[in-house]
């Protein structure tokens, strides 16, 4: 179950709960030892900034559509039978990206099909019949009342999910709704959703008598369950079908190609703490919000700790190599009518809405609009390895943690293993003051997205 309507109030509640959509001047936070000063947050954001620029320069992806994402997200979705999708895959593919060059993925956020459905419902339905026009206005009001009730319950469910999981996406939101913690919320959502469906059906029936070009077809396609998918997860067998999304290649096939030498490309990115910052103004988002996750972290005794030595060392240089990386496309199903979205970019919309929020109206498109960004691809990698060169003092101070560590995080990359252990092959080279290691994970990692701006302002 996902909400079929979306609004900026609900998104604001989610943002507040996660503490992820901060202004550039706000403090980056995390559930583990928050960054409690602006200086610490700025240093952390600087590292994410350097990595963004390193990926642009090292891999050749375009700042016009690339988003660096966090937290650590594995690409290990199972291959599902035709007509089915795993909850983890659906939640990821459907999620609307944060409007930021470096952004956080949350499985409890707005789904793209939600924002699309909301947009369709505020397109003005043309008719010369005064009685029909009044009936449409009444039906839209009833639909909005049902939607408001559903959104209120959904926001409460989101808050409960975030409190329980800490924004880690483990499990993803849809899986959580099917489990013990979310079961009661699903029952409430089911009840509210029945009313939304009923009111939407009345509204759509009235639209069949109007003359706005393409609107009736767009609404019919969105509601056509032939373009929907079922959840593969056994615990979600009672969930309704949801609008489908497809990926160009599954993780198993991609990894098999990589291991056979026929898939992906080797790659390398690197930066220095002392280098200039990348200009986020050159990106599709025109900027980046403060990041809520530590860039440098080490796992000691099962707990992740910030590595202050790395963050503040002006001598630090890091290189991350990939055994393979690739770009995998994501596509919305036939329920989505992209041609209609382009055709309706200038409206007409009902009173109170305008294309980009002109005057005191609400925006339909753009950063604060109903529809803003569409996820059209993901940037994946396999077997990242690292080499971190530091100053003499940093090498000495961190070596003790390194020797007992069981993992290291560099931005979105999660390395499991241990300093100097024979099983991991990690080592600390005192001569070059360098820490070296390779991920032991056999799964692929999603480190970024390719996005498409919906009807941007000219």
C-alpha cells in the first residue's frame, strides 16, 4: 500500500521527521553522534561535495542529471516472476528524488505515481455545461476530503516508521507496513484508501463528459491495473497492485556479466581535502542541501563512529576504484503519459495553481511543485576499493581504531572487513601513511541516480 495522493504539507512532515531536507545553513544530523556544530556540518558537507565532483570528473556522468545519494543502498533485488516486483525494488524505483545535487533516498517518501496522480486531479476540466461544471467541483472537493484524511493517516504511519528505523530504509517502508510494526497502520490506510478510490471513481466518471484534450485518457491509463504490478514478498500478498516500474537489467544478470568480463566498466574517483569545492550551481538542482550522514565513519564494536581525523586532515587524499560501474535505466510503466505531462506544462489548472507558482498560487512544476523530478536511472558499482593517504599525526591517531575496526564508510560506500586482517586483505602502510582495503561484499551498490526535471522553467 502506498499513498496515491501527495502534497507539500505531507512532504514537509516527512522532511522534518527525517531532518534531511535542511537548508545549506542548517546542521547535518544522524542517529549516531549528530554533528552538533555548524563547523562540523560544513566540513562534512565539503567531503560530500568533493566526492560529487570526483564522480563527475572521474566517471564522466553529467551534472545535468546526476544525483549522489545516501545512505548506503545495496542493489540486490530478487528476480521476480512476470507481473511481480519486490517491495525494495518498487520503493526505490518509485521514490521521487530529493531536489538536491546530493540527496537522501527514503523509502517512506513520495512516489512518482502519487505526484502524477495529484497533478492530474488539479488539471482544469473543460466543459460548457454549468451543471456538469458544478458536479465536477463538488466531486473534486469530496475527493480532496478523502485524500486529506488518507494523507493524515499516512503521515502518522511515516512518523512511526521513521522512529522505528531511524531513516535507514531497513526494512523499506512497504515491507514495514506488512510486518508487525506497520500492520495496524496498514489497516487504517486500507480503510481510508477505499474512500479515496470511491471518490476518484466518481470524479473520473464526470471527466468522461469533459473536453480537456488528453485528460480522460491520462486518468484512465493511471487507473488501468493492466499497467500495475503485485508485490513478490510473501508478507505483502494481501497488498493491492501498484503502478509498475521497470529496470533495464536486474542485479543478478548485471553481476554475471561483470564477472564474465562483458558488463560494466572499471572506474576510479579521487579527491583531496585541500582542493576547491565543486560548484553545485552547475548541477540540475542548482545547489545541494546539507547532508545528514557522516562522510567518514568507522565501525567499532558494532557501532559507527565519525572519523574526525579524516574530516579535518588537510593532507588527506582518497582514491576509490571500482571493479565495475554502470548506469541502469528506470522507466515508469504505461500508466504514465509523459506526452500529456509535456502538453499540459502551461495548464490549464484549477484556481490556486499555476505552472511555477506565479503570484500567490501553488506551483505544479519545479522544486516546490507537485511534480518536480523523475528518477530515470541509477548509477551502480561493484567491489569498490580504497586508498586513503593522510598526515603522520592522523595515521598514528587512527591506527588503533583501524586495527580493531570491522567496517569503514566513505560517503555512500560501505566497506566490510577489518584493518590488517588476513581475511579482508586490508592493510595500513606506515611508510606511505596509507590505509588500503577492498569491499568484501558480493552485492552491487547504488551510489547515484540519473534524473529528469519535469517541465522546468525556461
